[in-house]
C-alpha cells in the first residue's frame, strides 16, 4: 500500500470459546489495509454487508493462512470470527481451538507512520 505498515503489530489470543463480534475497524486508528496471519486453530471469518442483512461471505482461515482486507472488504463490510458453535464452512463443522492471530495495520490517512522503536540493548 501507499502507506507503510505501523511498526508494531497487534496479537489477538482468542480462547476456544471466544469470538470476535462484527465490526469495521475505525479509520481513526487504522488505514486502508488490515492483514493478519491466523495461527493454531482453523476459524471462520465472516464478512457481512450492514446495508444488506442476511448477505455475507465466509472464509476458512486455516492455521498459517494470511488474509488481507482492503477496499470494499475493509470499509463496506463488517468482519467477525464466528464462535465455535457457529463455525461451519461449506456445510462442514469447523471445530475451534485456541486462535492466535498476528494483525498488522497501516497508519490512518493523514497520519505519519510512527518511527520504528529499537529494542533495548541487553545488559552487559
């Protein structure tokens, strides 16, 4: 993207019975691209159009998969991680375990990216 990614990433550690409710990430804190790497457990990501109830697209996020939300997927659809009892894909049950995701966002439009932080030097 035209905006470099933020120097820090967000790590989401989701309990096997947890879920992520439908939302659109705020433009106040996030730019035009959201990318994530799913780890540990498969899960189902649902994109839904708030203006068309009942219309959605579901994606199976296998462990080590990368997903990127840009354009309409980023701004015009909510996204959520379905709870275990609702996790089905292609008519098949997708049992959920612990899910860890590494999520990277770029800076919001008009905000300069923060300079990278240097790790502290080990004590001598």
